[in-house]
C-alpha cells in the first residue's frame, strides 16, 4: 500500500489535476511517477512571488554607490513604496517599459553583507496591499587611501569665537535643509557632469587640513579656474543658494526621491532659492570661497542625509 503524495499548492498544475483524474481510474500507477510530477509542477509553474522582477543598477553594489531599483510587479499598481537600509523609497512609474523605479544609495559606512529591499504596493484593482522582498549583496570598495595634505586659512581649523559662531549658524542651516526628502521625482534621465574639466580629487580619499586629519572627502573636485560656468546635473528645484562657512557660496538642488546635488566654493550665483532648473542650466560660476585651497568646484551628491560618490551617479544610465 503506497501513500498518496502531498497535495500541491493552490497554484496547482493543470497537468497534475488531469493526471489525478486518471489516477482514480488507473490506481496501479507507480508512486514514484506522482512524486516526480508533483516536484516537476513545483519547479516549472510560476508562483505569485516569481512574477515580480527586480533589478538593481549597478549590478554590483558597494558602499558609497548610488543605486537604481527597477521593479516590474505582477499586477497593475497605483503606488509602490519600499524600505532599503532603513530609508523609505517612493517609486515612479515609467509607462513605456511598465516599470517602477527609484534612486537610492548605499552609505559610505555600510558594511559588506546582504541587505533586503522590502516593497509595499497598492494594486489598482484591489484594496489588499501586496508585499515582496528581495535581498541584495553589498560588497566593500576600497576608496583611494591617498592622504591629501592641504593648507587652508587658520579660521577653518582654529576658528575664533566669532568665526565659530558663524560656523555653527551654517551647520544649523545644513542640518535643516540637507536632510530634507522630497518623495516626488524631479530628476529625469542620466545625471550630467556640472563642468567639462579634469578631476582633482575623488570621493572617499583621506584628507589632512593644516596637519589635522578630517573625514574622507565626501565629493568630487573639478579643476576649474574662477568664473567657469557650473551646470545643474539634472532637473530639480534650488533648495539653497547662499554662503555657508566651509562650503562658501553654495547651490543645492533637490531632484526628488531624496536626492540632492551640491555645488561648493562658487564665486557667483546664477539662480535663487525656489527656482526650477533643468539639466545643463548654469547655476553659478566657480570660485574658491569657503574652505578651499584655491579655485575649484566641489561637487557632492546627497541621498537622504548621506553623501554618495558623484562619479558613480554619472555612470548610471537612468530612465
Ligand atoms: Zn572637494
């Protein structure tokens, strides 16, 4: 007497059911056949989970890298949100490819390991939310350990009480503005370089100012003389266009989905706070204001309160 194999799940294979009918009339079929058919059905039939398609770009995720998540859900959705490294993501819909996408990042401090993207969707035809998770591996990238020794004015390393007060005021402005997250996307397509110039210092390098070690470089420096036009990397809204103690004249553009681009040490502003800008629009002229050893453009990319590698953002082909 052989035992009936376990019943298949609700997404049962039609082939399995038909053979089930047959079994009742031909009870002599060997049990091994049923077991084979059962596992065959499990292997080849799509489950509801398998119909989600999720891609990350770049395919190899490292600390400091921006990342584009692209999601094809199993059904038509009204909205899609997610959680990644404790940050909230709001996805945009691209009709032409029927894909939802969001720009996110992996912080500089993220240690190598496996991290889960949790998705929560509101289907168009149902009130019951859908959820799905997918795990991504994050590898470690060793940024250049070049020690850059720089000499700057004393007020930046040993400020007097009045200068300290000015630095504190700038710090408050940065805390207030630079951690803002606008969920709606304003960026459109790939991020462009703000200037056509050589790179003088990369993201992640170690820095020493007047003999004092500072944290790693949080942006990308372009070697440009004073007065060089600086262009917006993508469409967005000007969040800040004002003087800050260390950053000098700085422009910050909010591109939505929690992504900001920052342009430091400018000699002149060409936009004001609240302006809508397009990719390539001139936002200011380069200079050497703030804590700078000479004229250059410091470009930074900030995602939800953390600085990412601008060079990697420019390499990402975006929808
Ligand atoms: Zn810099």
